[in-house]
C-alpha cells in the first residue's frame, strides 16, 4: 500500500518528505487514515540515534489517532469510519507467557515497535508522521468520540506509559506520590495520579510551570534546583515516577522514599544514570522501570480517560515545523505535548 510522510535519513539531517510502501492489509488488519500524531521525546532520541539502535530511513511517530478506512475480512472490532488509535507497538509473538498475561511490551520474542523496528518478516516498520498505517486489530485501540481527538493522540504513549506504573504500584488515596519532570509524560502522570486520589508532588526544574502544575492536579510543587526544598520531603514518598529525558541525579529522588517505597523510572536518557547503593539500602527502597503498557491495559486507560474526561494538554503543529517543535521539546518549552495535524501533510 502506498504511503507518504516525513522521514529522517540520518541522525543529523532534518526530516524530509518520503514515499514508502506498507504491507497490503491482511484479513486481521485495519487501515487507519492518520488525523493526528503526537511528538514523543522518544522520537527525538531515535531520530538522533541517542540510543544507538536507529535504522534509517525512519518515519517516527507512535501516538497515532485517525479514522478506519478499510478492514480485513476477519476484523470484528472496527468498521469503516470508526475512530482508532495505534501506540508504541504493532505486534508481539502472542504465545509467550508475557503476551498471554497481557504484558505484550515484555514479549519474550521481542515486541515489534511501530517504527525504527523490523516486523517478524524482517520488514522495516514506519510510524505515524504519515498519512496512513496498517495494523492488526489486536494492536489497534478503539477511541471514544466524546474526547477531543487531537488531544487523545498522546494518550497512546505518554498516557499509557504513566498510567501503567501508577496502576501497577497501586497509586491512590492515602499514598504520597511524586512525579519528576513536567513534560509530555510527566503531565499525564500528574493528571492520572491526581485522578486516582493520591497526594501528588510535582518536581520540576522550571519555575514557569508552577501554576500549571497546580492546575493539572499537583498538591505541592517542588523546584528541584533548590536542595533544601527536596530535603524537606526526605523519606516520605510511597512512590515516585521519574519522567525525565536527560541526565539528572536519581539518588536525590531515591532519598525521598519511605520504607519499601519505589522509584520507577520511565525516562530514557542517552547516558546511564548512577546509583549510590546507600540510597536504595536505606528504607529497603526499590528502583524499577516500566515500558508503555499491555494491549488490554492501554484500552482500559483510553476508556478511563473517556469516562473521566482526561486528555493531554496539547499544542497543535504542522508537519513542516518538526525542526522547531523538536527544538522546543528539548528546551522544555511545550505545554505539554506537540501534536502534528496530519491535514498539513502535502497531498500526493
Ligand atoms: P519531554 O516532554 O521532553 O519531558 C521531559 C521533561 O524532563 C522536561 O519537560 C523537563 O521537565 C524535564 N527535564 C528535561 N531535561 C532535564 C534535565 N536535564 N534535568 C532535569 N529535568 C529535565 O519528554 P517526554 O516525551 O515526556 O519523555 C520523557 C522521557 O521518557 C524520554 O526520555 C522518553 O524517551 C521516555 N519515554 C519512555 C517510555 C517508556 O515506555 N518507558 C515511553 C515514552 C517516553 P521540567 O521542565 O518540569 O523540569
Ligand atoms: Zn513515546
Ligand atoms: Zn510474546
């Protein structure tokens, strides 16, 4: 199937228009005409090969929403015209213990990423900075028409990546929870933790975000440049979700955990972060990570958002302004997620 979008051809050049082929839809596939695609910081890490595993040409984008334009003969979940969403993964083996347990991101065979990956036939996958996508219905989500569609797009990565660990560690009423970094992931983590009833403390390097953080649900906001502001919270948190994209000191946050508290890092900085063993030994603390969420949990999150009227705070941008959007994300200057309006993609 003919597709077109924007691609990176190496780690330094700007993204440019790109024509490519997707597989012809099979019996279980849906074809989604993409209306909006979010810009995740992972797109920037991968375009710039900061994780050392980039494959070019790369069409990024894994926060995808749009309308179904065709369905295969065996598809039951969608019909033509329905809204649909696609996130960070488009396939997994389906038979390993993790897939069977609805933990598909941890598929033993390795999940298939929406872009910058090879499917099980060895074909390169291409993401959502494009006009359409072909995905098996099992890896495609239903979207409520109640919500603003553009603002739903970031739920497919930023949403589920924060929802899943908050659920896994039972964040809710009576728990003191920290969110580190008020970016795309952080602002969704803040919204969910608040919605689940926790006492939420937002940590930020940006004084300009204090008022926003409160509006988004923070009970307290801590400016992390001030060591005494951090020290006031020593040993008091049940759970901290670290959403920072760059180098920072994890030990500063580990020290804030109470007995048996957990710091879960979802951020993926380019370089390793160092841990002081004393920071985890004290209070028998745990340090963990978490990767997006399973298919059933992603649908549960989308349904939860529809029920509780939760979407991302977004700034719409056009496909020809990617370079500017990337620069602003890197400066922390986006409130709080860029979403590309795919109507701005030139018609082929
Ligand atoms: P983002 O929108 O750029 O947000 C990152 C935030 O981190 C910034 O807004 C800033 O918040 C803070 N920050 C940036 N540089 C910092 C520094 N040097 N020191 C301290 N804080 C800093 O990025 P995102 O899209 O939310 O993604 C965040 C990270 O999660 C990325 O590394 C991304 O690749 C990763 N990710 C992981 C998964 C997963 O499955 N685990 C999924 C998606 C993304 P303040 O201004 O508030 O300080
Ligand atoms: Zn992402
Ligand atoms: Zn599997």
